[in-house]
C-alpha cells in the first residue's frame, strides 16, 4: 500500500504544481494564491488529521477504510481544484496527504517496518513538484492535466479493488497502551516542540539555500533525486541502526557537505543527508501518539507551512547558502538530539 500511495503522492503533487505555476500564479492574485494554497495544503492537515483520528476511533469496529476514503476525497478535490480555485486544490492536497499518511502509518505498524514505509510515502513529493513545474512551462498543459487526473482515478480504483474486503483499518495498535504512551508529559511536549522546530527549519533551509551549479534540467533532477533518496533512505537507516545514530551521522555529514556545496557532488550529498531526518521526525511523533497518527502527521506538516513563510515574505538570509546549510544542519542535530533524549528515545523505537 505504501508504494501505491507513493505513486499517488507524486501524481497529486505534480498536478498541484502544474495548476499553481501553469495557471493560478499567472493570474492577477497569483502572489496571494501561493499563500492561500500553501495554507490549505499544509496548515489544514492538522485539523483534517484530528477529524480522521476521531472517525477511526468512533468506528473502529467497522469495515470502512477511512484513510482510503480520505485519500479518494483528496484526489477528487485536487482534480476539481486544478480547474477551479487554489483553495480547493490545497484542500485536496491536504486530504490526500493525511489519508495517505495515516494509511501508510498503519501499514508500517502492522507489518513492523519501523518507519521504512514512511520514507517511501513522503519521498515522491519532490519529483512530483519538480516535474509538474516543468510541465507548467511547456505546452500541452490541458493534455497533461487530463492524463494525470485519469491516472490518479484509475490508481485509486485499483487500490479500492485490492482492499475492498479488508477490515481493521481503524483499530488502535495492540501496543497503544505501551510504555511510549506512559512517558512523562514533559518529555512528550519537549519532543513535539523539537520535532516541530526541526521540520520548520528543514522547510526553510530547503527553500533558502541555493546552489550556483543548479542550472538546467539535469542538475535540477539530480538535486530532486538526492532529496527523494535521502527521505527514503532515512526510514531504512533509522529502522536498521536506530533514530539516534541516523540523526547524528546524517546531520553531521550534511553540515560538512554544505560547507563545500558549491561543488556539485558535495551539494547533492548534502541534500541527500539533510533530508534523511524527515521520516525520523515523523516516526518519533507517531510512536509517542500511537492512537493519533492523523494529528501527528498534520502537526509536522503545519511546521512545513511555518517554514514557508520567511521565503514567501522575502526575508533574505544574511549569510551565504553554504554557511546557512551548515548551521541549519548543526542546529537541527542539536534540537532533535535534545528531543530524542527528553522523549526517552534510545534509537531502537517500536510501536
């Protein structure tokens, strides 16, 4: 299921980028539409996640796959929004991400992937955005819009057919009363604040840091693939070696690579390493909130919206990109390590 949702993730984000940069941004209110879309797509994931958690808790004995229905609603709203208004487009994006995120979290838990599925799901968003942006600059946008829409609907139908008889999507995890939920409230708050800060910083660094060599499609695609690979690899490394080791090694190495990021190979490696913590922060949150995966997912995507604001309001960094990337990596390491320590994480987390 995680792979199917990952493919849908790329298509949904691709259609959103195609609509925003190919249509809405070119309109009179284009600058405001960027803010409106990002607010609906990222900030609204938290309330949508809470509502999905409540549905799953109330109807936990039923056979309804609420996460998939949320995904389906998100796909339909995205298609409609691409042809109508950026607010509808953003709401569709938010619904899809929450539904797909919760569905992936549940599968990750049930199959004991220990976070591997999370990286697989979140990774394809970057190539979707990049390819959608490229498509917005080319001709034949209507054909591309139609093709992507049909692909998303067909894929949703395929998932529904595959899982039509499945049950138990909304059961609480058997370990819901685990020691993770019994940790001190202070440790939980500290971990949550640290994860929020790290995701917000990662969002800002991702938009503020630039590379002089990143010109042309080939260089752009290499950077996107590094981001994709880092997000996917982060889940696997954390599952195999623990969250603590993954955070320390990846962010220390990223800090060094950012110092030499004007060299293409070092810059690509910095992007790969810096993005490895994305599934780790999500995994830490959902381990602490086993019965609230929708809120945990939305809580961190709200941080993405906060990280977008400095770039939107054109607050320029006062230091060079390589220093900014290095400092961002060191700060992320310090904050996330503090959160792991305060939250009682030893790097070998289980649901």
